C-alpha cells in the first residue's frame, strides 16, 4: 500500500487545512467478497465510527467539525480534492482517502457501480458546508483548528501514516 500526503492552500471559499495534509491510500484494502463490510469493520476497529454507504457529493464541500475517511468499496471515481485549484484524483475500488477537517472534496465523475464507505473519528459530529455557502470565515477556520486529532489512523491503526504526517 502506498500512502501519499497532499497539502492544499486556503482558497477562500474552501479553507482547506493549514496544518494537516490529506492522505491518499492506494490499495488500502485488497479484494474481498464484501469490500464494503470490510471497510466498515476496518474503520471501526481503528476507532472510526458513524459509517455510511453512498457516493461523494457532486459539489465542492467540506466539514469544519470532523475529519472524514472515504473507502472506495466498488467502482471508481474522479474527484477534485482541495477546491477548484486542488488536485483531480482517480480513485478505484480498494483506495481510501483521509480528509482533514476543512479540505474540500467533490465528485467529478464515477462509474455506475461506485460505492463509498465513509466514517469519522468516534465522538466527532460532521457538518456540511458547500463552497458557495455564505459563512463566517473566521468562525469556520476556528472550528477547523479546534477539531481534535484522531486517536489512530483509520486504515493502519497505530502504525499508520497519520501519526507522522499529522504530528503536532
């Protein structure tokens, strides 16, 4: 498995995260008879909960009150990460993305069978802010800065890259 960090600058309407990089995990989860359930179990085993099954919204959005992990259980998608000036990334079944609070994400296209499993650190409640929402930028950035660090990496637990890449 390859884990790669991505840093994104503040874009005004999408604040991104000034301290924490997004982490892309290629081939985070090998082929499994039920990869969706396998992702859910993996996330929960590492202290991430509130799991859901769906896709990725087709508009730029971010969460100011929680970090989020997305596991691609089936299909593929092209996503825009970090806002309009961010990175276009191809995701395929087995990949995962750890998105720090404040980092924008948007689905640009997907295969018809796309299935995404999402989760948040236990105790964190997510909000949803669209890039075109009118918000108090200072308050949003203060909430992002106050989101606590997860206790462990959602993919690899205590041995994952979160510990080194998100070190305080």
